[in-house]
C-alpha cells in the first residue's frame, strides 16, 4: 500500500493528477486513520495503473484515452 505522496513520487504524477484519477473512478483509494487524520492509501495494482496512465498521458493522450490504453496494456502486457 502506498500513500498519495508516495504514489506521486513513484509514478511521476502530481498529487492533483492522482486525485483527478480517483474522482474519475480510474483508481480507488482506501481511507485509513492515522492518529487523528484519515489518509488515502493505494493498492499495488493502482500504482501500476497510475504509472501506465501517466505514461500515455505524457505522450499526449486525453485522460480517457490514456486510461483505455493503460487498461489494455495491463490486461495484455507486451513481451520483450
């Protein structure tokens, strides 16, 4: 599990981009209580999804197109 800042650092996405992806329903966080605050945590599958979406987004695709391409790539990874 990764918190939002860790997710941003490891994927190259901004915190705002991650929040946008969550608002669009592309990824889902788990809210956990840390002392008196509730923080977002993301599963490893969401980390991979964000990395792939951001890769396509940086290539100029729209958010929806980047999500679609990311899902296809994650379902059928190419062999090298």
